[in-house]
C-alpha cells in the first residue's frame, strides 16, 4: 500500500519535472497530469485509499495462535505439576514408612537418629495424611489428563482447523478485492489517449 502511494507521487513528480520538458512544456502530452485527466488521478488516489493489507489479518491470527498455544501449554504445565506432586508425596511416604519400620525394628538411620518408638504414631499420621493428599491429587491428575488429552484437545484441534480455513478465505477475499481495485484503475489508464496510442505502436512494431 505504501508502495502504491509512493508510486502515485513519483509518477506525478516525474511528469511535472521530466515529461513536461520532453513534451516542450505541452501538458497535453502528459498522462496523469493531463488537464483533461483529473478523473484518472483521482481514480488512482481512490484506488490506493481502498486497498487493504491482507497481512493485517494474518498478523492478528498468528498472535492469537501464539496465545492459544501458550494457554494450552500452561494447562499441560498444571497437569505436569500435579503429576510431580503425586510422585513427590509417594516418595516421601516411602521414606516415612521405611523410618517407621526401622523404629519398630530398633534400627537407626540418618533420618531416625533422634527418634524413638514414641514417634511412630506421629509418623503414621503423616503417612495417612499424605495418602489422602495422594488420593485427591491422583484424582485431579486423572481429570486433567482426560480433559487436556481428550475433550479440550479435540475441541482445540477442531477450532484451529476451522479458523485456519477462515483466515485463508479472508486473505483471498482481500487480495481479490485489491486486484479488482487495481484492475479497474489500470484498465482506465489503458484507455487514455497517449497510453492507448503507445500500446498500438508497440503492437505494430512487433
């Protein structure tokens, strides 16, 4: 669009600065700046104003895709964090259970050095509390796994396929509209007396 706007100015300036000299200051030899071609120049400016940048829609689409993928990645991160917590709780319970067994057997280890059989009850309560946490977090993990890997993933893929088709269609619509605008203007340009005559002479030469 900027190139078309720049071209309109350059052509106008070129005719004012160069072509008018080649035509011995006869403005009736010009095309865009021909006194009788004011409609042509206005049509060119009108065409430029009506052009749309099809890449604007693509830009917003890509930004949306990045945000959506980031959101899905965040959902998976929550699921992974839940799975990690379940693993950590199970590992802690295994260690605590081993401490209980060592205390009951009268064995000493690094973690039971300052403990005795009287601490077994407290350790058992910790195991029970963690078992409850493991159960609830395991259920949450199952829900997240089923939701992220099932319903939401299928809906996500379906939505992306439909959106991609719409953005491609929109790109084509804008490009076709731009092409119509440009074709209409250049068709009008080809009908100008000097341009038409030049085209005829070129055909004769070939």
